[in-house]
C-alpha cells in the first residue's frame, strides 16, 4: 500500500489548528479536575460529615461512568455547548480519579507526625498545611502524573459532541478523501507530538521527587 504523502503534508495545518483545541480542553480539564480532586480529598481527610457522603457518591459516579456517557448527558441532555461540555465532562471524570490520588497521598502521611505537630502547639489547619500537604503531594505525584496522561488521552472522544479536535480532523479527512491510513497515521503523530512532552515532564518530576526523598 502506497501512502499519499502529499495529502499527509497538506493536512498538517489542519491538525496543528485542531491540536490547540485539544490542548486547551485537556489543560482546562486537568486543572479543574486537580482542583476538584484536591478539594474532595482534603474534605474526606478532615472528615467533614456533611460532605463525606456526597463526595464519596461523586467519586463513584465519576469513576464508574464512561466519559462518552457524561458528554452525551451534558450536551444532549442538559444542552451545554460543545466546548464547555468537553471541559466539564473531562473535569467531572478526572476529579474522581484525582481525588483518589490525593487521598492516597494524604493517607500515606503517618498519624504520628500529625500527633507530634499538634503536641508542639500547631493548630489543625497549620498541621495540615505545613506537615501533611507537602508530604502528601510528594507521595501523590506518580498517581497524579498517570491521571494527567490518562485525561489527555480521554480527549479523543470529545469529537462526538462536534468539537473540532484532532480526532474530528482525522474523521473529516477520511470522509473527504477516503485515505484512512494517511489520516490515522497523522492522528497518531499528532497525539505523539502532544503527549510526548507531557510524559517526559511527568517522568522528570517523578525523578526529581524520588531524588529529593530518597537521594537517588
């Protein structure tokens, strides 16, 4: 099978433009998911009774329903516009995963350190801020990094609500020129261009954290 390299090269501007949309959705969704996850995890750690059950219910719903279903509900059910819908759905899904990552980090901090801080006169707020959170973030870095990569890849389904991302561009090229292999190869390259720097950044951060903690 011979590839049409001319069409592949000609499609680069289309993929480049759509890549910004994909990147914007992914970054916005990840940032919102991180904020949601951190808030949920901290609320569970502090055992606020009026929030515990709703947060646990949210985590179960977000993690056990597909992103595709969440997109359909927001866009077709609640009539949310395509681009905000994509960001909201990604944040809703990612918030549950980030909450578990942050919670695991918080629970990794030994209770003896909390008790020691309280016995030294620190308030509960100061103990959480200066003793628990720094150690929890270090412990949670690998899981958070994995979630970031996972959420970036999940953006591949947002084209179902008419978002012009790189997947939508590939679909359009296939329908116009019937060159499936060429369009899909360009799609793979586009994801590699987007995700490789992120994977390297996550790997670098994990190495820095490991070096800071274990000295290696």
